[in-house]
C-alpha cells in the first residue's frame, strides 16, 4: 500500500491558492458565472417547470363517523358544563393568611 505524501499536496494547494489570488478578477468571474448557472438550474427546476405543469386535483368527499361524532359532542357538552360551573366556585387565596 502506498503512503500519501501530504507535503506534496500541501505545496500544490498553496500554489493553487496563490495563483487564484493573483488572478482574483478572473476567478471571481468564473465563480460568479458558476453560481449564476447553478441558481438558474434551481429556478428552472423549481420555479419555471412547476408553473408550466398542470396539477391534477382530486376532490375527495369528507365522511364523518356518526358514532364518534356524537360521542365527541357528548364529551364537549360535559366539559362545557364543568367549565361553566367552575366560574361560580369561590377559591380561597393560599397566599394570604
């Protein structure tokens, strides 16, 4: 198995970064055009193509289970009466002696 020479790669990386720094305007333009191209692809796939496609809408009728609905109404009325009864109760203040 071969050993990886990290010093050689470090030297190449430093040379690459120096050459990019020397030609900063050209590297900025290349990166700028690359980002514009990527943004265009993203806009085209998520913005433009979705507007062009027609969406199939399937309307499904809502069905209610009568037994569960009546059970819910019974619990709701019971809770509402308990809540209304709690207004008439007078609770003592535990923080006053």
